[in-house]
C-alpha cells in the first residue's frame, strides 16, 4: 500500500492491545478521557489534501476524516488514517485505527467495535452524539472492507 507511512497507515506506536490494557488499568472516568485524548495526540496529522468531502465521515457531530488504502488480493488488507477537529473524538479515531487498520477485510468485517468499547468502559460514558459518530465511523470502515472484498 503506497502513500501512507507506517504510522499513518494505522500502525500506531500504541497497539489495540496496549490501549485495552491502558484502559483496564485506569478506574477513574476522567483519567480515561485524558488517556483517550493522549491516544489522539499519537495520530500523525492528516494532510490538508486528505481533508476532503469524500473522506469526511457523515453522521459525526465533530468533523472526522477517514482515508482508506486498499491492498491487493482476495482478502485485501486495508489501512486507515484519520483525524478530527475535536480532541476526544480524535482519540476515538485513534482507537478505531488501532482496531481496524492493517487488517484483512474479512477480519475487519468480523471485528465488533461495540464489544471493545464495552470492554474498555467507554460505551456507557459516551454522549449519544459521540456514540452515533463512532457508529458512523465503524459503519464506514466496514462498508469499505465489504467493498474491497466484494462482499
């Protein structure tokens, strides 16, 4: 997949397993929010030329952009990079990129982001608007994985 560096392709310094461990270690909700914001700071900034209407995720109260690269093959690997104009949402983008980027389309389609959000204790603390935006982001990722795999 050309065009993304390893970090931009979603191969973040912090893996999804590291993130889950970090969230499970933190009991206080406010500390979890700070950790989520810190994860967002790890994202490589999205270049201005990637902040297009085509990359904008519809259904998010904040502005969210998600750029996708698709590999070759019967079960192509997808790489994502993204950004948001809101710190907390940028952290959610980082979590979704860590969860989905660099994985084959079939694995993306089989991965339940809701279960992850429940496990790390974010689901019950997100506002309805943020939950809807997160759902829109996951739906977009899964749509792109389905299109890439021909499903």
